[in-house]
């Protein structure tokens, strides 16, 4: 069942629009959808932003030299894609024969999977103020018949925002993490986590022990301490706000020595994993989700309020019957 219509919203700038070097911050966006093919998705990108389409295989396309940068559009499953050339070159004889046979099977698998497995558009990092251009892509996908999370009980589609950090200052990064954990219940409620995503074990929230650690009054670690505390309580990529890419970019040796088996793509961004991609919901777009995330950035600029909010969270968490924190947290956002 399609959920209620969202009110139209414009992009709202964050408190810190630029990086330390004065350049505008950027944000990467990833969108999942169904009902149209990867090739059709690539064509829509090209029609909106220009560029040239390059086919890697029948279910993965690249749109290069587009107005906003390079896009990738693909069926979101590794089994539908060809092996890398370097992998194929190492195979000989009967192994090479089965590899070539496998190419045909992958194409067939991709055709069948596209009925259930989402396609994904990976957008290039765009300046924050250009985010409404990605909304144009959402509208184009919707107009072409693409559907999202709530169009079928079989869909467990998501979206991702990767906002570039404003500064490497550990005090700001700590405030951002503190603001996120204190608003995460509210974010989960306002995004209306789809039942399918719950069943599919969508990314876990931060463990209570970690929340208790970072909302403690006076918690002000060095960058090294912030990373070490995170790794101790969160030795996994399976978090709604995955900090491993950022921490790996800031101190790669520290992160990889602690998690040698995790595949982490280091980059100077927060990796915010949204539970739903609501293309079928009127009014839903990327700016709506950004404006929700912006509340985290807005609260991060108020460390004294965050500290008081953290004390309130702790008091509530110690109750035998805690009140819904998603509701209580809205009171703190309303304060001026």
C-alpha cells in the first residue's frame, strides 16, 4: 500500500556549507529502484545530464562526462555482472570454457533478477546546493515507471547519502556522532522503516553501550580516541551511520589493523544508509531525506544542548518503562 503523500520541500542548507578550504561541500547519492532496467536508467541519466553511455555488461552501465560527473547504473547483484578482465585472463582450458558459458548465464540471471532485485544508480559527488538536480532524476525515474520500497512486499530497497565532512576537527565529529545517536530513533520513525526492511535486517542502530559512552557529559576524545572507541563498540560496516569509510580516510592504518577483513572504501564522508527509497510515494525526493539529515548537523552545532539531551536520554534509558525516545527527542529539536 502506498503511504501518504509528503509535502513538497526545498533543499535546506546545513549550518556548514563549505569545507575548511572554503570549497562547497559535496554529497554522494545512491538510489535503488525496480520496474525499469539498468539500461533505461542510464538513458534517463544521459537525457537529463548529458554524457555518453558505456555498457560494461547488459546489467551495468556507466554514464561518463555528464554535467554532474560520472554515474553508474547497475542491477544490484554481483552475480549478474561479468568477471573482471584480469580474472578471466588467469583461467585456462575447461575453466575458461565454463567462464564463457557463465557469461550467458549471468545475462539470463540478470534478466530474471531484475524482476525482484533492485537496480541502483550511483551518483557522483555533487555540490550540496546542486542536490535538487538529483531530485530531477528521481522525478524522471518515477515518470518512467520506476517503483520503490512501498510498491511491493517483496521490495527491500534503500538509498544512501554520503555527505562530505566540513572539518576534521574531532570536537565537531564527536558532536555529529552524538547528535546522530540522539536523533536516530526520530529518524527511524519519520522515515517509516518499511516492514520488508525490518524483516531483511536493515542496518543495525548503534549498540546501547556505545550510545552511553558518547553521550556521557564531558566526552571529548582526541581523533585517535574517537576512532578507537568506535572500533571497540562497532567492529562492523552494518550500521545506519557507517563511520568506517571516514575513519579509514582519516587514519587508514588504525582502522585496517583493527578490521583487516572488512572491505572499506576510504572517503571523507559520513555514510548514511536510509532504510527506504520511496520513489512510488508522492513528494518523496532526495532533498526530503537531506533535510532530515540536516537536523543532525544543526543539532551538532549546539554542544551544550546535546550534553543536556544526552543526560535526558540516559535518565530515560534507566527507567523500568522508558518513554518513546523518538517522541521525546523532538522536544529538544524545537528549542531555540
